[in-house]
């Protein structure tokens, strides 16, 4: 990798103060005590765009101390007071959308229009949970105990540790942090080392919005070291992680000793099912959109495209046609559809998946890697004749590699779709309501989109089943990950009650 120093990122921003190369703990910008730092690379160019410090274990624990101290006052605020501060944060995210998008494109690689969309998407969770925090209602329970009143109230669980990925470096933080903060919980965010600057810009804007010191903290460092400290800390009561299933299992195991509330959004291997009644061109264009968002680096990306045999050939033709129109390049340039993959290892993994499929009998319909504009780019690739024994069938490719398989009937496609350890999202394209209902109910996935590529947003309970995770983010259930239900029994004074 050619690690040339790029022009200073701050010179590209309207507000240079949004570019921070420090951790953020207890309302202060913090260097690492050990002097270790990590370069952050623009994946499109290989240039260094900045450096971040790696904090030591005692500095991570200092973030826990700060959050613990802040918890007393943050939870004591009325829900509408927390709402006002979160809405101020939301307004600042909107006002600084262009700078936030520029930071994201430089560190993650996605095209600027996609980055702008993510800022809008991420901000929408702040607004949603700001309001949802005012609706964390308890219940009145009809009493079976004489002269007693029974009920429940909702209380914040405590400090929440949030470990987030590089593919959506802003929205994955706000979807977690806004829910926790609205519930009354301070947060400690550990962003991916590849994309820390979006998280640090969020911290700068949170401070401007009046979020008190210690409520929103950003720690940086070697992932295993940071997670080990956070998982071992008994004062950290909740842990939310988005990332690979392998790492999710490790975090779940590490959190067992302190019995944390754990929510996990893990890997996906989404089937995209096309019924025999569909217009193959319409379905193919939708499948391209579902596959190549974020250059395929998306847990919702359509990994296994299952097409009825009666329209298979026409579908493949139209898919290749639409895929050929996609433009690959640096996300800062205009009219770019796909940016780079996050690093060279991702390119090598994509190539290995394609090679494996070809060696086992798949057909390369399109995908000329000699046209890639840089070493971290992978050209959109289409494989037909994909079968169960290939890596592309079982692994989450996280790359712009599409695999198509023909099927004969509904029962077969249900079996094929469920043939995975993952269960995050699935797509169905058909106009037959009986087929929709049968397949939708039989799919072992947490989310199913019917005749639509877009399925996410603030009101949606986002999450999966099987090895795709635990819990839900967003919607009315998202805030429950950070709340405990306390039951009360109020007996009348002077009365004698039994159990």
C-alpha cells in the first residue's frame, strides 16, 4: 500500500473543527498515554488522511469512570430534557451534512451521494429516539393483592458500550447511541479503526449540542484490547455490537462473567427470490440495487439471487446489462456508483470467492478486474450456476460479487433460501399474494422485504435470527435494549399482606 500523506482533511471542510485526531473522554480530547497511534487510509487513493491515538487500558477505564459519574445526572433529567439535547444534536448533524459526508467518503470510500444519504439516515435515528424517550411507559397491573397497587416503571440499564463497524461509520453509532442516551444511559463508543473520524465528528457536535461531559465518549485502540476492558467492566451494563458473527460470539462470551445486556447485529447472507410471474427486467434491476449498495459491503446485500427457471436466462441478461452501467471510482468524483472496498484484504477475499466458484463450475457472466481503477477496487462481478458447495453460497462476501441460481418451485426455493447459518434479511419479488405469504412466513430471517429494496429506517425493528444476532435496533423496541423493567407493589399502610 502506498501510504502517502494526503492533503489535510480539515482543509476540505467548511468547519475544520469537525476533523479530530484524538479520542474523546469526559468532554475532553485525549491523546494516548502510550504514544501508539494508527494511520487512517483513504481506501480510494492509499493516502494517509490522518492518525488516531491508541488508548491504554487505564484510559479506557477512565472513560468508564466518566460515564459512571455522568450517569447520575443524565438519568435524573426528565425525558423531555434529554429529548431537547438530542434534538439539538440532530439539528447540528443536518446543518453539517456536507462536511460529515466528506469525512465519511474519505475514510470509508463510499460515493458522496451515498455518504450524504447516510448522514440523513443516521440523523433520523437521533430524532426518532429523542421523541421515543418520552414514551418509555410503564404499566399498571390489576392487583391480586388486597389493598395494594401494582405496576412497572422503566429505568435506564446503565453505561452502554457500543462497538461499531466501518461500512456505516455514522449511522451505526447514532442508531445505538441515540437509543441508549434517550433511555438515560451514557455511552462509550468504540468505532472501527478504519473509520474513526465520523465518530469523532459526532462527538464534536454532541458537545456543541449540550450533551454533558461523560455522556458520549469515543475510545480508540486495538479492538481486542478495548473490548476486553469494556466486557470485563461490571459498571458497563449493556454492550451493543455490529460486525462479524465470529467477533460477536467472542464478545458474547467475554460479557458472560459480568452478565451484560448484549445486543448483536451480525453477519448476513440475504437471499433474493424472484418468482416466475415477475418481469425479469424489473426484478433484475431491483436485484442490482440490492446487491451493489455500498459496493456490496452491506449486511443487507443480496448475496444469493434465486430466480425461477422459467425466467432465469432473461433475468441474467438484464442483470448483466444493468450491472455494466455502474460506474466504479473515487467517491469524491461525480456520478460514481461504487467506491473502493475498505482495504486490500477485502479485494483478495472477493477474488478468492470468485475463483472458488469458477473452479467448482460457475460461469463468469461479467466482471473484468483489469478495469479496476485502483488496488482497493473490485469491479462488479456476476456469476451464474452458483451451487451449494461454493463459498459464495455460504459466506457473506461483503463485495460486489453476485451469484445467481435457478430453482424449480416454491418449496425448493424456501429450502435453498434457508440453507445458511445466517438469518438477517431476505427479499421476495413476486406479485402472487399466496406465494408472498407462503414464502415470507417460511423464511428464517428477521426481516423480509417484498417487492422493495429499501427496508430500513427509524421505525423499523432491525435485527436477525440464527447466527445473525440478538435483539433489535430501531423502532419502538430499539430503546428497550437499554431499559430495565422495575416492578413495584405499593401496599396500604397498616394493612397486613401475604405473599
